[in-house]
């Protein structure tokens, strides 16, 4: 295909992009498309761009502004803008620096835009500008000209709009583009908030951190028997997505996730793992839940079943908790309420 046909095809794609995305510009004309830039043929598709230089200050600043623009609307999930480099070279973010042409891509459309750094007279600071109609305009202001696609702006019904889009276009999105706080909430729900560690398997393997997940029922009414249903191994397929997700989920399972135990034996097995395992992991145990039977609570906390007096109680298993230096919280679940006449029978100590 000749250069003329390539240029016309690119301009046609640009026109379709504006029409489909409902983009309205006050002042915008795509600059003339050069055949070469710094001796390199100009890309015609998003795949033809090169990897930017790590010290390309103009490209880095433009990418930050484009990312901030994407996150202001559902374009962050649907069809985000991207800024690409045409050549691999170093630039400085100082007024008077050389002009650099970058490619703004939207799906498969490409717009070539010249960039330079100019001095903002109001703030007296260097600001990124792009060439528009033969003049220079602040790039951040130029991005604000774009309108979000219809029915996709973040307003009161943003949640419903997102759900409609996901139902129509598939329930996938760029999870790594979310803030780290939101990713933690997603990983927490995917791997369960509370875990039953697997006894005798406490190694450096993340699977032993996961254990088995659980869900509670009957907690809305204290007079009902509160049951805990084990729901099997949590969703660990996320661990194989990439290294960053693996590290974030592993950190959640080690630090934030609550470890639940249904017996004193299970707690002891977790605190006293085999000698070949990684004992350093115990230093990271911060939150635990005890879900024993009522009689086992009496034995665990050393309550005398005869007198109900703590000062005369025998040593129980509660000393195991002293081996957890980072422990911050203990939650106790009672499976049932004892009858009224049991309060004076010495079965419980407070």
C-alpha cells in the first residue's frame, strides 16, 4: 500500500473513532502525517510503536495525564486512551526542549501529536503542551475537551452503568489498572476473609496460608445456633496470573486474613509446625478466630469445671497464644447458648 493510501486510511479510521466515541473537539486538527520521524517510518497501527525510553520525560508526563483522564470516566474500563512513543530516545522536561511526536491510540486508531514543554505564565512552571491548529495548547486542557461516551460517565447511577457495560461486553477489565486499595478488596473477596489453615502443612508454600475458606450463618439472631460452613479451598487461580498478583495475594493471606481454628489441636498444629517448615511465618499471624465447642473453651482457657474460679483453674491451651508476638485480635464464636441453670454450675468462667 502506498503512503498516500496509508494516510487516507488512517484519516478514515480517525474519523470513525470520533464518530463512534462521540468525541467533540473545540479546536483539533490532526497534524500532517510525516512519512518519517527522526529517520524512522511513522507507525500506522498501535503495534508498530517502539518501547519508550525510561528517561523519556515528555512521554512519561503525557502518559500520566492520559491515565488521569481515563480514570475520570468509564473509559478506564471500556476503551482507554494510550500514549505511545515513536522513537526510543531520552528527553528532558524543561521549557525550550525539542519537539517530540507521540502517538495517541484508541483501540486501533492512531493520532500523531507533536509535544513540547512550555512555561506556564500563571504558575511559572514547565507544562506539557501539544500542537493544535498551528498553535500550542496545554495537553491537560486539550484532554478535557473530550467527552465520555454517552451513558458511560461516572454519575449517580455509575454502578448500574458499569454493570450494563460488563453484561454486554464481557465481565473482564484491567484489574492491574485499579488502585492498590481496590485490588486488595477484590483479592480479599476472592480468597475469603477468614481461613482454616491446614494442619501439619505450614511451609513457605502459599497454599498452606490459604487453607480452607468458611462462611457464617445464623449470626443475625444470637439465640439461633451459629453454624460455620466450610466452603472448600479458596480461589487460588489468581496466584498464577502474574508475579505482582501473586505477591499481593500472598501478603494478604499472611498479614490481613484471619486464621480460624475449630479445635485446640488445630491451633497447636499451626503454631507448632514440623521442624522443616518456616517458623518465621508465625511472626506474621495477627488475627485469629476460635470456633471451639463450649466444653473445649473451658479446657482451653483453664476454667475449673468444678468451681468455676479462674484462680483455681488448671493450665489450659491458652498459653499457645503467647507464642504469637504480632497477635492483635482474637474473635471467639460460641456455637450455642447454655441453659440458665448452667451459669451456676461452673461450666463457664468470665
